[in-house]
């Protein structure tokens, strides 16, 4: 099912089975990762995943259940309700109703606009810089540039309906050094536009 | 799980741009966790993981794309995204599925048919027993975890494998406190079976044992900073040193790229002549066991070190392209979100010939590590540092007193050369192992062993 249809089915099932309220938190992530080795691509990943966390309120207690398969709403509701019956402590995070939020404009980072080939080139330049830093640098164990976009949506039967989006870029390098028979490694990472700080 | 026609189309699409191997891995996994603190259930959660990953190889270069859900559109998009990275033209074709492997294990009591009340009743028995052991027990944490993974993997070489992998585990941690000092005791057994395994567990004994460990250590003096002394390490979780400080360095993940101290040493003596180390994924019902690995290769018993000589690495399909070494059925991944790589299953020192009591009687002065804790290791060098959760100082071959805060510090390749006793009874303990392809369930194990010397760290003075 698509998200809105699944959410509707969940809420109807939960209320019909006696829950006082229900809430769906859905998160979807798209990501890219490239690892280079000796001047070539070693591993390249491009991914998308999403999942929905259902929260039900039953007899004053909250129960949770998560799924990446947006099917079988009755099964997810049953598990969330069993969890609500099992929990014996108060949950001091009450469900919110409709809320107003201030607008936050996130600073646009150049790193988020990089294309795939540019990220590959950045990883290759990072590896070259690591190897050039010292003659004792043998190679890198890993040298990666990762980027991602995350979208989150939350809505419930009390009127809450909100969404947000986040973006990320990160580079990580772990060189291996050797002097005689002694080998050592260490790592460094940068976030956001820090990924351009190759040296 | 996924229609054969869809699988064929996905594998075909993935090879469109020059890849020489394509693979589809899919899973539908249910997990649940119950957490109890001092007899009250604080958390009860359920997760259903459902998705698929498409891997394409060109030589040793790997491209991986995954997606949650398993509808045809999402799978084809993943295949096309993976293929798009190679930018070549089709050079290989898929083969018909000539090898079909289906795991025949089915749990007697699947976790999906067990309600939370049964899980809670089980861990409450351990929690109550731990709390009742002593007035010095101030907190008891108890958990029940279960996973039921249904997986399938198919590749362009014509292999199709599918299996079901249920696992369950209970955890008891007791905290003892006095005068502002705290010590913990921990027990966490589990097996690769359904809920039926827990019908045989003595939950009260589990709780009591964890509590006893905490109270014993609470009253123990600090372990001396003893330097290099003889150390006897008890069986079961004592095998964590072999796992962390040695066998991670035998995984192709490290060896294939030259990032291991054991590179190029097949056929050479790397350990004491009484040492045989094994990784065996075929042991029925064990926590780390698998029927097929996550590339569809049947699990097997791998003798890694035999009578001190290095005989084998652990190698997955991709890394056979970098190493001249047969497949070992060791390719594993945490979930569809990871490309697989070589990992351990059930890893242990094989049984020896020596007497457990004689090891201590003839060791002189040193440390008896009854229960190992966590630690850290640098897989590049094998240097490690491990906490000992329950330890005893030995003087002139007799256990003198319990000691707390002991650590073992050393290098894995050195330790296995200095083993001079291996006991006759091997047992294993479960854990979770983290590496490039995520966190996977593994057993560590050994009989009681003795090492002629390991550096023992501690904060105390002479005893």
C-alpha cells in the first residue's frame, strides 16, 4: 500500500479495536556511498528505504510496532496493542494534537548539490591526499564519501500532521601506515561542506 | 517470497552495463524485544524488516543498491541503479536456476505465535531470582530478544537459496552496590531455535548466577597491575579473545586487501602446536549457525588453524576474486541493507587433552579469568584490551581470592603462540559481532585454556 492508504487503514483498525488514539511516524531515507581503493571504485552503493512506526494508546499506555512492509495493518495494530498491554511504566511523552511550527530554513550546503561523479572524484582526491601526506602511508583501509536525504512525517488521530527533511554529507578516511614491520591505522571524518577539506 | 520471473528480470537488468555477476538478496524478518528493570516491563517493541538488495560485481569492484519493500517496481529500480554505476555494455548473461537450496528447519514454537505474556513470565523468573539472591543487589535488568528471518538469495550463476532463521536469547544483568561501589554480573544464553528452546532453561539459576557474580566482585579487592603473568581463561565466552584478536584477522575482509598480520601465512606455524581453531556454521541449533550463507553457499566446518598451522581463511565470493582460496560458506550480512562479506559463525578452540584443575595447580602465580567481558581490538594489528568480569588471583597454584577490575592486554597472534594447556570440554556463548556487513549473531567458544603469559592490568597493589 502507499503511505496514506496504509496510515488510514491503521488508524481505522486501531480505533475499531478500542485504542484511544493512534499515531504513525514514517521515515524515508535515500543515500549514496562510494569507497575507493588504489585509485579505483571499490564499493558503490545507492539506496532507498522507508519504514513506519505505529504508536497506539490503549488504557492510558503507549505501545509501538514498526514495519517496512506497508501491508497487513491488522497485524501491526495487534502487535502494538500487545506491547501497550505489556508495558508497566508511564510514558511521559504524550501524543500531541495539531501544532504550529516556526519555519527553519537550513543553510544550503554545496556538498548536498554534488552529483555522483563529483562525489567519486572527491573520494579519489581524498585517497590521493592521504597517500601523499607521508611516505609511510601504505594505503587506505577505507576512503568514503557518503550523502543522504531523510524525510520524516508524523500524523495522528488527534490532528497532528507534520513533516521535515534533512540532508547529510560525510567523508571518512582511514589510512594504514607502515614502518619496518610495525603497522598502524587511524581515521578522520568531515560533515557537510567539511567534505571539501581534503588536505 | 519473490516471484521467480521477477528475480530473473532483476538479475538480468543488473547485468545490463557490463557487470559479470548479479545477485538479489531479500528478507522478511520479524524482531521483538522485551526489557524489564527491577521486575517492571519498561519496553516492548516489534520491528518488521522487509526489503531487498541487488549486488553487481565487475571483477572485485562491487556495486550495491537496496530498497525497502519487495514490489517489482522497487526491485527493478534498485537493479537499474546498481547497473548505472558501471557505464559499460552487457557482457555476461544470467544462467537458469540449476541449483536450488531450501532450508528445511521449521521451529516447533515460532516466535510470532508467542504472546508477550509468555516472554515476560520467562524473564521475570530470572529477574526475581537475581533480586532475591542478596540485599546488595540493587538493580536487575532482564531482556528477551527474538528474531525470525525468512531470506532468499539468487544469483546470475544459477544459484537459488532460501531459508528460515529463528533466534532467541535472554539476558540477565544484576548490579550489586555497597558504599558507592557497583559491580555487575551478566548471563545471556541463546540459540538459533524457536521459543521451544526456553522450555529447558533454568531461569532461576541464570538469575542467581548473574547476581552471585556481581556480589562476589563487589567484595573483591582490586586486581593488581601484575604485568605479564600466567593466565587461565575459562571456557565459553573466554573464546572472545580468539574471535576478536585472531579470527577477524583471518576474514577475507581483512586478508584480501593486505590488512591482516596473517596475510601470506597459510601453511606456516602461527600458534602453539596444541591449538586447533575452527569456525563451524553447521552445528545444529547454535546461535551462530546458518544452513546457507548470504550468497547461497552451504555452511561448512572450516578448520582455520590445525595443530598450530594456519590452514584456511574465511572467504566470500567477491574476495575469491582477490585471493586464490576456495569459498568457505562464510558470507554474511546483518540485513538487506548491507552487501555481504566474510564473517564468522561459531568460532572456537577445539578440545584438547588437558585437565582443568591441573592448569591452575601448576600455573604458579597469576590470574584465573572465570568470565570475560567486553573489550576492543584493532583488527589490523590484533592488539586487544579486554575486561574480565569475574576473576580470581592465583598464588602458588591455589585460588587465593576474587579480584575485580582485571584487564587482559596483548596481541592475538602472540597469545595463540603461548597457549600451553587446552581442556577437554568445549562450550560456547552467544554474542553479536560488528563489522563491514553489519551486526551478525556469532558464538564464541573454547575449553578452559592456559596462556603462559599475558599482561594483566589492574588498579590494585600486591595481594
